[in-house]
C-alpha cells in the first residue's frame, strides 16, 4: 500500500502497476551509483556538502502529514 509522507506519495513499482526492474536495469543503476560514490569520495571531506543541506533539509522537517503522525494515507471517511 502506498504511503503518504509530508504530502508526498511513496509506493513500489508493483503498487503502481509497473513491472519490476530487470537485472540489467538493476546492474546499470548500481554502476551509476558506484560511479557517483567514486566521484563524491574523491572530494576532500572538508569540501563536501551534506546533500540534504543542498536540497533544503526536507529530511529533517518533523511536520507530520497526518494528525496522528502516521505515514499511512488517510481514509476519506475519517
């Protein structure tokens, strides 16, 4: 079941009616991520930026979407 968190919907590919990724796609994405990590690790620690700081620190915003603080999509009849 899709979850709503801070006004954003999160779901799996299968929940959205899409087929799972192929092994070829997974391998490609893993390679892309490894290349990114290699470039990022080449930057000296004192010159690195925290990625969430670069994109607004949304991951540290504690506002709950639902009054009860749950991440489940609210029901229409509630």
